[in-house]
C-alpha cells in the first residue's frame, strides 16, 4: 500500500503516458472511467477528479447569499473600471 506521506516513483512512458500505480489510485479514490483534470502548478503536475473540483468550488461559494450573481457583480465591476478609465 502507498503511504500518503511517501513518494511513489512513476515512469513516463511512450507518447507521454503515465500509469498511476494501483495502490496510489486506491488511496486517492481514482477509479476506471473517472475524469481527471490535469493542471500545472509551480512546476508540478496536479491531477484531480472532476467531482473533487466541483465539490471544492461549491463549498467555496456556498457562503454567498442566495440571489447573488457573481456574473452581474463582475460586469458591474468592469463597468465601474471602464468609467474610471474614461474619466482619467
């Protein structure tokens, strides 16, 4: 079993293929058919299940009052900024 505090060696194969060892997949809850999102972060490769990202985002924005539209707030912010730039 892979200890979460230890490193696991993984080899990059032909055509950039990466095989995640079974013990690490079990530890992370990765299963066949899962959609993983890959992103670079400070020289590292981060792989996350799509569902994990969705849960994190929902939790982050769950504190917003009902009826709050982030899109409308962003548009209002951009309009204010444009007005400030035009008046300079």
